C-alpha cells in the first residue's frame, strides 16, 4: 500500500519484492485524515504505512465478526460496551 497525496490511481498493480508477491494500491486521503494518522504514527513510533496496515487488519476482523453469528466485536468505553458494526 502506498499513501499518496497525488491523483494517480493504480488499481491492484502487482509488484515483486524479494520473494513476496505484493500489490500496490495508491490511496488519496484528505490532508486532515493523513495528519491525524501521522500524529498517531509518531505517538506509537511507527510509520503511517504500518499504522494503515494495522487499521486494515482491525477492520477485516470487524467484518469477519459481523459475518459470523457466534462472533462479536465490541469496544468498551467508560464501562459501556458498544458493538462494532460495518456500515
């Protein structure tokens, strides 16, 4: 995945890196969102790319939970549980 502030989009382009088969997907994000990502990445001493990959994995887990009847994904805040739904 490549975060790019330009307007070029490459849909599912494949690239060989070492022995791993990867796909490049350019994402154009609003500046405010990218700034927020950078702040969190700095706080956790990681890159925005790594952070985006983590968020994608978390989102995929939420999707899996939504599709699996006996699996639920919750966030607890201040003693209140909120079920995560993919809208």
